[in-house]
C-alpha cells in the first residue's frame, strides 16, 4: 500500500483524476448531506425542546444545543459514517471490478503505478472536499432546526436564533474539520485497499465492498474517540 | 528476444509451472498453446512480471527482469503492450481516451500529435468512427480491436496476447489473428499469443510451444505440429473422435 503515496507518474494525469474524483465522490454527495442534515437538525431541536421540562432553563439553550450537536458530532462523525457507506462502497466496488477485469493488470503492464494512479486522487479529493461537506452540513443542520421551530411552533424564531449565537466556540469547527480530514483518509483508503486486493469474481467484489464499509465505519468510531480525547481534553 | 529459463511458480503450495524454459523470437508470432488450466496465463503473466516466479530467470535481450529495480522494470514495461483475455479496457473512458491513455501517461506529444496517433492506430485495426463510444457499447470483436490499438499505440517491442480469440466467432477470430500477425511483421515486434484455438495455430503459429499441466511438452512450428509424436499434444490437437480417426488414416497412409 506504500505505493499509493509516492510521487505520481504524471502530475497532469493526477490533477485530472483528482478533479474527476471531486466530482464523483464530493459533488455527488452534496444532496445526501443536505437531506440528512436538515432532518437531523430538525429532530435534535424538537427532541431537546420536548425533553426540557425545567422552567428555569432558558429556551434559547435549545438553539445552542442543536448548534453544538451539529458542530461537535453530527456534521463530522455521522456524515462521515454515511459517506463511508456511500463513497466507501463505491470505491471498493469500482477498484474491485477493475481488479477482476484485469484493468489493474493493464495499468501495471503499461508501467503505471496502479495503486497510486487509482487511489491517491480519491484520497486527495476527499481530504479537500469533505471539510466543505462538513461545513455545509453544519449550516444546513442549524437551518433545519430553525425550520422545525417555526413550522411546529415549539420555539420562537427569536429564541432559536439567539441560542445559536450564544457562547459560540470557534474551535469546535476546527475540531470538526480535523476529524473530517482523518475520516476522509479512512473512507477512501480502507475500501480502496479491500477493492485492490480482491481475488475472484463479482461475488468477491461485493464482499470486499461490504468489508470495506464495515471496517472504515469502525475505524471512524475509534478515531472519533481518540481525536476527541486529544483535541478536547483540558 | 525474450528467454525464460527454468521458471517455476507455486500458488498456495501448489505447483503451477514446472521448470519451463522457452525463448520467443523477434518479428515472429510465438504461440503458447494448451488446454484451459494448463498454465498459459500464469506463464505469460510471469514473463511480464505480473506474477513473481519462485524460481528461474526471465531475460529481455539478456537483461534479467527479476534483478531490475522497480523503476527499470517500469521503463521496460513501456516497451510492452498487452491484450488481455477480457480486453481490460478502462470502462470509464471512451475508445479514444483508452487508446490515448498510454500517450497521456508517457509521451510528450502535443494534443494534436496524440489525436493523430490515436486515429492512426484505430485505422490500423479497421475501427473508425468509434472514437466517442464507451467500451460497454462495443461488440467483443470491436473491444479486442480497441485493446490491440491501445497495446500498439506506444510502438511496443513486445506484444502479449492472452487468448485473443476467446468469446469471438471463428470468422472474427481469424480477423483478429491476422491483425496480430500483420502488426508483428510490420513493426518487427516480439509477439507472444496464448491460445487453445487450433485455427490460430495453423494460421499464425510461426513458433509454437505446447504446455500441458504446467510443463513444456513440445515446441516447433505449425508445419511440424501435425506430425508430432507427443501423446498429450496429439490428444490436444485431435480432441474429437472424428479428428482422431482422420489422424490414424493419415499415419497409416504415410507409413
Ligand atoms: N492467482 C491465482 N491463484 C491461485 N491459483 C491460480 C491463480 N492463477 C491461476 N491459478 C491456477 O493455475 C492454473 C493455471 O491457470 P491458467 O494459467 O489461468 O490456465 P490457462 O492455461 O487456462 O490460462 C490453474 O489451475 C489455476 O487454478
Ligand atoms: Mg488463460
């Protein structure tokens, strides 16, 4: 796997592939990120509202809770897990298919470093683009919470908007982006590894895709704990 | 000239190639023939270095491939073209992009020169007007031709073809064989073809090596092959009872 991170044979081809991957892995994920973020932002807001029974707690804290949940956990980890499913299975099956149809051998016979050519652009694309998805998810999630407030009347718009600006910790965004970058590396390299090493036929490609998704999801959860301890412990 | 000396290959403890020594000559179509599972693909991929052999030497013009650095190996591979059994075209790229790929990767040509070279190669394999199609939109024979065009686009010195006829009707198969043989002579390439098709052997077998259960059992050319005394080879050539009876008749009349 070390072959992934050596200098590309041709920078021009590497840039071209990276742009293609940004499109196929990144731009194509915007829709799903928007949908889940809106709904999760809405649900988090409503759940916080309906669990809040103590009249002494000010209602604007609901906005703060929704915001911090999105910033700290949802937009990085949950979006990461969803992308591990979507992008990870896509990568493992694409590379696995190329393996069993000898397209990887074809690259090697040409003298191309196949692992580098196929995998490095995916890693680069995800590392560059996933932080944008995370930040998008934060905005959309907070917006989803607001939509829930005004459409159900659970909370006034004023309280919510006051809450989402209250006690804002900018470092939470940095923390989330750092996690996202680590997750982006996991989501691309792990399924690529499983796909690259497939032996057999279509059935094995399917298995490699499943294994790639499960393994990268578990690694995301593990690194979530490790990074949280490293970055947030005081 | 490619020479393999006593190469052996094991998979999970099972021996697939047994001390095979063989040489392949420039400007000729060299055939490796044998039943399915006899080890043709493994032998070819071992010569290219896609499989690492467990024993033996592989010499390209007297330079041992196995002792070269990865960088030297990659340089040598730029002189190789390969036609895979399933064509192995990149299915996310169009016909034209497939053929242009090695040029993009390794040449310093301008875009116009590349386009001209691609069109030249497409014309050489009698496939025009397919430039913008994707591999999935082509017939098996057309895919093979695109794969040949891609294999020759960098003017290779060595051309490897793994079962170029598999999945093709006999007539198309003959066209592909003819194309491979013509290209070999035209550009003085050292060509190695794996096949189990006797038609190909008779048509283009300037040098024929017969592999049986991972061992080299016979070598010669297409003129000698029908008279061979090797039992496994005769069994392979005259597979049907009909052919066996015909062979007996010939043997009787000639003795
Ligand atoms: N990657 C591999 N791993 C294990 N066994 C293999 C592998 N490739 C080929 N074999 C075995 O090697 C033998 C020869 O296969 P192959 O060279 O593909 O035959 P063919 O003459 O039909 O091309 C077969 O028994 C096959 O099962
Ligand atoms: Mg084979």
